[in-house]
C-alpha cells in the first residue's frame, strides 16, 4: 500500500499580524501631521497704526 503524506495547514495569523503592522506604518507616514511646532516661530501681529 502507498504511503500518503499529509502536511498540516500552516497558520495564517502571523501574516495577518504582519499586514496590520505594515498598514499601521503606512497610515502613520501618510496621514499623521509631521509639521514641527516650534515655540520660537511665533508671528507677532503689528498693532501700531500709521495715520
């Protein structure tokens, strides 16, 4: 009689976790605000009036 080799199904959840991490990185890169907020770059409004 012939021997039948049965392979166990590999888990899918590690691939799902990797895809979620990659999606999170892409979301962070494209959708987060990357502007630097510097306290020294405050604009001063000119309140003097030249009449």
